[in-house]
């Protein structure tokens, strides 16, 4: 691996171990075995590097989770399997999800980071929607699913004992769908 890849792996390690706001450039350099100048050369800033690491890690988790239940024919059972997988990832990797929340807050102060994250979010909406329906209907469904992920994640990080489980989420969506 080159410095670029080493930095990315080091940043991923730091996000999991330290979180976004407590990770310094020196932490990344130590974890990656590179040097401080490499961050600027390859990524521009520590924040851009951490965002790239977060995007990759979140994408990997999302792909794993979207694959859960993909072979299940029944849409409701497929949705339930997806949510069971998401909730398990909140419990299995809380540091990653906490870092997600931290990076969201950071983007409020950085237009370039916000633009990068906006592009990533759009790809997530489209990817999530593809599993449900084609075209604009899929994107709309993906947008709702993405919003739910963010909200359910936050509930599980703050109060996991009272946060909804997969059955509650699916039942809640069904109740909303019945509204006329």
C-alpha cells in the first residue's frame, strides 16, 4: 500500500478508536506509519481524510446491510431483515455511528465537506432505493429509508433500551402507509 491508502486505513482505525472530534492528524499519522505532510498532499486536510474514511466505512456497512434479506421474496420480511441488520450494526459498531453524527455536525461549518457529504448521501438514497423500486419511486423510498436510518441510529446511540427494534419500525411504517 502507498501513503494514500495507509492514511485512509489509519483514519478508519482512529475513527473507530477515538471518534471524529478526538482524532488528531498526529493520531492518523501514528496509526498509518506515514508523515504529517502526506495528509495535505493526498487529501488536503485531516477533515477531508476523515470524511473519506467515514464514507468508505459507512458504505461498506450499508452494502453488507442491504444484502441482508435480499434473497427474501416478501417485501415486509426483506425490510425487517434490513432493519435487524442496521440495528445490529449500531450495537456492534457504536464508535463508527457516533463518528457519523460528529461529522454531520462538522459539515455545518465547512461548505466543501458539506458538498462532499451531500453527494455521498445522494448515492446512498439511490442505492437504498434500488432495493425497493426502480427510478424516482426508488429514490423516494431510499430517501425515506435514509432518513429513518439517521433517526433510528440516533435513538440507538442515545437510548438503546427504548429505541425501536426492527418489528417496531416495520409496524410503524405499515401504520403510516394505512393513513388516508
